[in-house]
């Protein structure tokens, strides 16, 4: 995975053209060219996530195709969840349900997540089994 950083909206679009990433994080209010305009120029060539302190723009950016809208201060767990879901090709809401224990991960999802993490599926299966055992033991103790 490669990362690039930009100082303003125009630079963000230029970096996008240079690196052609699959996923772009933008703020709403950035110098030179605002985040919404930068996202418009990027279009549907990448998934866009807005990371901002301005909650009043959420509806507008979702209508324009943004896949998520994270409010500052950033929840590192949610950001990591967003990135992993993208890399694994899994819908973020489904990933959250798995992490909260609302859904059990299927073998296909475990294989996708393992590939995205660069780990062996066997390691991930053992870790998942250990975590599920701990959850089951807690629920049986209650």
C-alpha cells in the first residue's frame, strides 16, 4: 500500500492523477481548492472518504458519492475498519457487525481479510477461534 499526502485541494487532485489510488481521504475546508470540489474532479475514479470537523456537509457529500464521512477527532478504530474493509473488498457496515460480534465471519470473509492484512488465513482462523472462544466463555459466565 502506498500513501501520499497533499497540502491543499489542488495538490490532492494532482497527487491523485500521479498515483491513481483506489481510496482518497479529503477534508471539506482545505486551501486553494475545497475538498468537495477536489472530490468532484476525482469523480468515480476512486472511493472518497471525507474526514472533517464540519458535520453540516454530510448529506451533500453522500449524494455526490462519498463512501463515508468521518468527524474529527478521528476514531482510529473506525478509520482502520474503513481501510481494511476497502482492502478486503467487504462492505464496511458488514465488517463493523463482525467486529461487534453481531455476525459471524464466514470462511470467504476470513480469507479476504487475511489477504488484505498480508497474513496467512490459518493464523487468522486461529486468532478468530481464540477470540470467539473468549466471547462464548464470557457469555456463558453471565
